[in-house]
């Protein structure tokens, strides 16, 4: 960092405020998933239509996250974070009062547009914290993305069973509003600015490309994977993204610097993020469905939505506990070993889900392994990105890493849903046990590939990396590949 380290006060308070906003945003990612049947019934819509309550959020977040990260680098991260949290409050309020699907989707799009919470928080931690606290702060903040997602699945059941779907939004709105006010008054403004302008053509191409691919993937349950509609939409999205890369490479002031994206420590970590996101978000879908399947099918535990959430409690606790300790591991070993260890634990978890899922204790053990793995990997991942870019690129670089997780999650959720749905026989409402076994195994393979890619990430210690990127040092310090 710089000589300003000694002047920066209240970094623990700053972190608490950032964590409150971050975990509130992460809760909204998964809180509605177990309650979708209740929302479908209350809004008098179809199963396919209500799935857009998740899809709209994911699409909006994928598009807005890197843009907001860039704006934070340009105009001030604290200022943008207040605006983002205000947007999140407005979107959550709209969803809370909605009585139609259209209004609900408007609220969810606005909520998703607050995806800049995490990259902005990472940038604030990097700019404001003492150097010795940066790696731990970023690691724990990153782990909260998984913790919030797991907690959302846990809390959804009691809220949906005892209140109404409106409270899935009213209850998170309280900490979001508090976080907005506290951010304005307690979080210091970043001293780093990047004089630049937004490449709006690049932003538009990125938006169209991501939306086309994610819509196609999200709709595979009804369109199916190998139909002309799915393949053409994905191909169109890929072509637009190629044009986006070409535009960004030639732009004087690109939204995403493609030189940065070619840094070996950046592209390898983003690929690992995509594969880990595949596994994590799949677990939020597969596990509750498997646990809630009636015992009469020959598998499953016949759990209610609330009890299914209890199965997820050990995973959420493991994420928080392990994620909070990752900073210490990174200071001793660097960020790469915890990432690899987290990937291996996640792989072991899905391998166990695939091979041993007949008893409750097996589900609990595998869930703890998954929570520990996600806690380690997510905490280390953000630091790996930040270690390889300069302070002026923190927002957009971590934003793209968050997008990689979200896109991986979209593919994972759609792919595993298609796998298990394809095993539902005529006259039955439930997939076969073999369908779940294959889906769990598919996730295990994706995570194993992620571990193998992780070995290609350059090894650097956070202290060395952050020392190399002091205030005013705007150039990436790692090699390209």
C-alpha cells in the first residue's frame, strides 16, 4: 500500500459495513429459489415463467457487475457503493410489494443491477486497509458470497412456511437500508481515481452477448439443449462476444482491458471461478430437491422445505468458518494452495454425493466438505485476481471474476436440471436416483477440471503482490500467456 496506511482508521468498522451489504445481496441470490412454487402459485403464473425470477436477477447482475466496477474505479468506490445499495433497496422494495410477475421481474432486474457490491467492496478494502489485513479482508468478503447463498437456502423454508413470499424481500430490505446509510457515513472514499470514459459500444455488445447465452442456457428446461432455438441463440451470443472482444481490443479506453484479461493469473483464475460456480450453484438446486424427494421413490428423505434448509446449515457454517481463516493461510502459503485445496474438497464432496447418499449423515458430511471447499476457494480467488492487477483495475477485474462465477452457476444449474429432468418417467413427478447420481458426478468432473486449471495459476504471496501495486502503480505485474 502506501504511507497512508497509518492514517486509515476504523477498518474493522468499514469491513462490518461492507459485509452487511454484501451478505444481504448474496442472500437475495438464493433466497427465492426454494420458494419458487409458492411465488408461482401466489402470482398465478406458470413454472417456466416463474423461473425468470431467478434468471432476470442473474442476467442483470452479469451485465451490471463489470460496468459498476469500472465506474467505481473512475468516480469513487464509496460513492458508487452507496448508489448500488440504494438500487438494491429500491429493487427489493418493488419485489416486496409486487402482486404480479411483471412487477416482480422489474424489482429483480434492479436488484441484480446491484451486482457491483462485491467488486466495489474488494476495491475499498484494497485501498483503505493496512497491507497486512488486505488479503484476509478480501478473502472473507469473497467467502460471504457463498455464505449468503447458502444462508438464503436455509432461511427460505421458515419464511415461506410461516409468512408469505413478500417477506423474502421485506426481511432483507432492513439490513440493506441500514448498510446504505452506514456506507455513506462510515466508509471512507477511495483515494484512487482512473480518468477515463465508458466504452458504451463495448458495454452494449457485452450485454447482448451475455444475455443471449444466459437466456438460452436458462431456457434449456423447455427449449432443450440440442434444438435449433437453443443452438442458434448460443451461437449468436458467442458471435456478439467475439465482436465485443474485438471492439475492446481496439478501443482507446476499453471497458475491460483485454491485455489484463490475457494475464495468466487472471484468465486461469476466471476459468476456475466459472467451474467452481458451476458446482456451487448446482448444489443449491440439486441438494434441496434430492432431500425433499419422498422416500417412496426409493431414495430421498421426504423433507419439508424447512428441513431441507437444515441440511444446508453445516455447509453454510463451514463456509463462514473456513473462509474467515483463509487470510491466515494465504499469508503463510500464498493464495494458490488454498484455492487448490478448496477445489479438491468441493470435488470430494460431489464425489461423495454421487456415491454415498443413502443416509442423512452422509449428506451432512458431504455438505461440510462442500462448505469448507467453497469457503477456501472463493476467499482465495478474489485475492488471486487482485494480486495480478493494479489498483486502478481492481473493480473491473474482480467484477469479471464475479461474472465468471455467475455464468458458471447458470450453466451448472441448467445442465444439472436437464440431466435430472431427463430421467422423469411418464406418470412420475420425480427424477430417478440415477439422474441425481449422474448430475452429482457431472459436477464432480467440472470441479476436478477446475483444480487442474488451478495448477496453471502463477504462485505469488499477497504481501508481495500488494507491495508491488502501491497507490499510483497502475500497471499489471504479471506475465501474459
